[in-house]
């Protein structure tokens, strides 16, 4: 694909703006399991099974809990994102690359704005981003459901044909690709949401990388392959 400038640079948060090897998501997983276990008086193993069932059925565990058990989303998000962010560290290379981008930079996450702010502060990248579009802003409709993307484009005035979208979940890139965005999969071998062994299933991913900082640096220097 020919290199070009973009008006809007859209970044997922977890396992995208920081490496999945940090395993921050395991803390969130544990707290989701604990929340469901307490809410429904279930043993931890059954709570974990239900958590994953809701994720695969509704797009997020939260959406499943809202639909099936009328859970207060603010209460859930405050509990599951009460985690240790000190495991994160600064990323000078990514910081430098983001500083070179002239276009708007937005975070688009299925998590909460508070969690995104905590993460961005911990990795030293908060000052780069114009806005955070979180699950509450999306009316709790998660990626990859189309209405979430439609509202994101509308609220932030994004032209998808002049936007580039970075994600660790290839499924979340499919609607972005359909809308006309350039898509970059930030793949990892740690978190299950990023696993994909059949590259023929990644035709909607214009670019694939294992390391966001170096990829961005190469892109800005005018050299990048798939």
C-alpha cells in the first residue's frame, strides 16, 4: 500500500499501546471473574466460564451482564479496572513516533475512559491524544458491533477514508476496513484475543506487526511492508 498521510490516527488501548507481555489484562480478567462470582454466587470456575461466554456472545462480558442481569455498568467498570498500573512502563520509541504524527490521535476502547487515562498516564502517552472514545460513549455497544463504529465516526467527525486504525483484535478491524479505514493489526502471542494462525483470514488487515513503536517509526520514515 502506498504511504500517505492520515487526518486521523485511531488506536485501541489494551495490548496495542502497550505490549501484551505486560499481561495487564490478566488482572482485569481476575476481577471480572470475582465480580461475577460475587454477583451470581458462583464458584470461580463457573464465573470464568460465564464471563467468556458473555464475551463471545455479546462482544464484552459487561454487555452480557447488562443484558442478562441488569448490571450497573459504572459499578462493574469501576471494580474491574481497579488494578495495578505500575506494571506498565514508559515507551520512549512509541512516544517519539507519536510526536511526529501531524494528524489527530484518538483512543477507541471497549474499556472505560478512566482505565484508558490511567494506562496512558502510566506509559507516558496521555498528552498525545485528543480524546478517548470509551464503552460508555458507545452506549455500551462494543467493538466489533457496527453501531459503535458509526457513532465513533459521527461524534469525532472522522472521515474513514483518511483514517488509520490500530488494533490487537483482527475481528475489531473488520468493520473499520469495511468503512474504508486503513487497518493495522498489532499481533501478539500472549493474549487469546489476538491469536490467528491463518493469514488468509487477515485480508482485512492492510498491515500486520508485532511491535507498534518500531512499525510507526518505519512508517513515518517511509518504509513499511505488511
